[in-house]
C-alpha cells in the first residue's frame, strides 16, 4: 500500500524552504565534532526520480549519539536547502546541501509518517 501526503498552500506572502528526500545512503556517514562543540553528521543520499539517480549532500547537526545508519540504508530526510561559502586553497568555494532537521529509516512507517506530517505543516504554518 502506498500512502501519499499532499500538502497545499497559498504561497502568496510565504517564503518556503522545505526539503523531503527518500533515498539510500550512498556513502558511509561521517561524524565530526566542530569547534563549537556541535557534532556534524555528513550524509550522501541518492534518490531516483523517473529512472535518473541524483545524490544530495546532507548535513545533520547534533544527531543522536547512536546514529544507526550505514552505507546502503534507505532513509527519509526532512530539512531545508542551504548554500554555504568557505575558503579553500586560497579561493572562495561554495556547497549547496540539505540541512536535515530529521533523518529516519525509510522502513519505519510510523516515524516516516510523523516527519512527513511535520514537513507538510511547515508548508502552511497557519494550518497547524
């Protein structure tokens, strides 16, 4: 059974930045501690849309201590898109990535429904 969550909104006056990815981890998650003390999990999520694969870098700040994900796991990610700039090799470079608010195993249907409902609610805050 396929369940579809449909979210609609009147975009007049709204600025939205809501991302939902459903795909597989195409690399092993990398954890690192930042100078601020926050932990950053770097994920690479590959999605397939109409037979075309696309990989998206995902930054997940302060994930659970036991990340519990590995290469090849199916996941659902909700968050927003961010482009950041940084200096490397004497030049300014940029990276566009998804900043995750939540990452759940795609097989955990109840959790997936919950995170998708929250993402849908973000599309129309007055409806909540």
